[in-house]
C-alpha cells in the first residue's frame, strides 16, 4: 500500500478542509458581489426618488409624500450605514471562521 490508514485519513481530512475553504471563499465572494450590486441599486433608487434623476412620464407621485427632497440625504446615509454594517458582519464572520480553522489545526469543525 502506498499509504497507511492514518496517512490516508489525514490526507482525506486535509483535502476535505481545502475544499470547504474553497467553497467558503466562493460564497464570501458571491455575497460581497451581491452586497455591492444591491448597494448600487439602492443608491440609484434613492437618487431617482429624491429628484436627482428626472422622473419619466409614466411614474406617479403617490410615494412622493414619503420621500421629500429633504429626506433624501437621510435615506442615503441609512443605506450607506446598512451596507457598511453588512460588510462588517461578513468580515467578522469570516474572521471567526478563520480563527476557528486555526484553533482546530486545519481540521473540520464538528
């Protein structure tokens, strides 16, 4: 045999851990891209609703009492604060996961 049982189990756990880390990185990248895209959509929506972008002829004014020109800045600050909080939460989850990996010596969490 090329490997003993212990070496085979160690190799299997090592490869499994590498695959899990790769998958975790892929999910993190996908979540980051989604947050960036949603941020761009929200900023565009706030700009359109606050009057920075001229409204089209087919749009109604029913929501205009909820978002006046004076409230646009507050909404933009709220959207930016939410996006920063979400990015911080993702960063903290990543660090926690990374620290758990270091503590376990690269072994899979159970």
